């Protein structure tokens, strides 16, 4: 389900590498070896918190200045 430039990409899996609950930002180390930044509003269940080390599944999309970021982040298996 990959789409052209800037559109949603196929789901990726990885581990939450860091998360600052005060700022609401974190990063995921994808199983593909890339790091994906994310904001707490990208957590799919609406909780706004996620544990470091959690296995997650997420989609990716182009963000500000062409960076690729995680979107629709959900815990693996949910």
C-alpha cells in the first residue's frame, strides 16, 4: 500500500527508543534500522503516553522539511 512522494507508506515495526512525556515527543528505532521521530498525538489509542522499549507498529509520512516521521503508532498486537 505504498503511495508516491509524501503519502502514507506500508506499516513498519520497531521499538520505542526514547519518549519525553513532558514534551510529548519521542523516537522509534524501526526494524529497518531507521529512527522515526513522533509526537504523542501520533499514538493511536489516544493515551499520549508510551513506554520506552515497547514494540510498536506504525505508518510513516513525510513531515516538516522532508523528514519521515511515525504516525498512527500502536502497540504491537493491539
